C-alpha cells in the first residue's frame, strides 16, 4: 500500500482489477462512486424505519460488500458484511453505528476514487 492510498485499501487487488478490466475500469469505478451513496442512504432510511427494514438493509449492504471487496476496499467491505450479517440475524442493535462507520469509510475513499478515474 502506498502513502496515497487510504487505510483499508488493498492496492494490489485494486490495481489487479484495473488491469483485468482495462478500459471498463473507469466505468466500474464511476458506478461505484454513484451507486454507493444511494445504497448507504437506503441503509440509513431502512434502519431509521419503525420497525427496522432488515431486508432492505441486508440487500443494500450486500451490494456494497460485493463491489467493495472486488475493488480491494477491504475496510468498507468488512463493514458492509457486518451490516449484512446483522440484518440476516435480525440483530438490529448496532446497525446505526455500523452504518455510520461504513458511511465514513466510503467518504474517506472518495479522494482516492476520484484520483483513479481516467
């Protein structure tokens, strides 16, 4: 990991994915930048609902987890996995804290993401 990559990024995996996808990598990265805030907002809304919408939380968290993991954003992938597992087990007690951590993790990635769009 170099000094310009935020913590929680597997730079080797990120670069490998960029090499594999070649010209389509920028599109994937842009989709991640565009879609993740929408998915995070969905999680936020679903955990504020009465009762908590665990299905919506789980679905959105799964999408974030999958894309984050494939791009090497391991910290965000782990937080999304924790959100997904909490939804699966109906353990809604710490969802707000997990959401906040995932949201912060994504926004810490944004400068790195913008830097790698081409």
